[in-house]
C-alpha cells in the first residue's frame, strides 16, 4: 500500500518534471521559430531591394545584348550585300529597316532601298556609295554597342552576383525557418505526450490514494 503509493508519487514527480522540461523545450523552439520567420522576412526584403537596385544595370545589359545580336545579324547581311552577286531581298530589307530605326537621313534610306538590292556587278558608282554608307553605319553602331557592352560587363557581373548572393541568403533563411518549424512541431508533440502521461499518472495516483484510504477505513472498522 504505502510503499506503492510513495513509489507512484515519486514517478508522478518525475513525469511532472519531464512535462515542465518539455514545456521549456517548446518555448525555446517557438522563440527560435519566430526569430527564423522574422529573419526570412528580412532577407526576402533584402532580396527585393537587391533586385530593384540592380534592375537598371541588368536591364541595360539585356538591351545591349539584344542590340548586339541584331547588329551581328545586320553585319552579316551587309557582308552578303557587299560581296554576293545576289544577296536576296531579306538582308536588304533588314538593313533598310535598321536605317529607318536609326533615323538616318531620308535620302540615304530612300537610296538604300534601291541600291542594296542591285546585284554587285550592276551597281552604279552612286549605288556603291550608298552601300558603303549603309555598311559604315551598321559597323559603327556595332562597334559602339560592343564598347558599351565591354563597359557594363563588370557592373553587370557585380549586380548579378549581388542578386544571387541576396537570393542565396534568403534561401538559407528559408531552410533555417523550415528546420525551426520542424523542431517546434516535434517539441509540441513531445509536450502533448508528456502532458498525457502526467494526466494519466495523476489519475492512477488518485485511484491508489482512494484505494488506500478505503483499505484504511475498512481496517479501522474491523478493529
């Protein structure tokens, strides 16, 4: 009777201390979870700022890349116009369109529309002058774009690195937040189990006490 009750009370005390410890673990895990969640918000905001802060440089680089590709195609078109007997209408139309985009002198645009499609061997001296002027404009623009690309290469690389760095830090913060969430969930489950064990032990201890009290009363009556 008494020995079993004392042992049960000691076990109850141990279980109660375990529940308190589980509550402390949960409190710490919740504090860490909240901190990691706040860190995610901070790092995501930093990433947004990095994207906004580097947009100008990277957008300019993207436009120059597109211009460079177009000018490479136009340079090839001029090569065909200058060297091939029958370059075809497509490269000629591309160059005339480029001259219009560049707002070249209207007389040059009008003359180019005719001169560029004339076969090499049939060109007049004027046609040759027009072809030469168009070619010089195309090559001049290509050189300008190449120079601008070279000038923005380092700033663009730095901007891209800044974006990637901010993204990597934010991604790491997310990983840490997910791990903190996992720990918090495990701590909550552990506390729930500890509380269940404590309640079960309290109920069992109450039954033992009731049984012991009944036994003592019965014993006293018999005496």
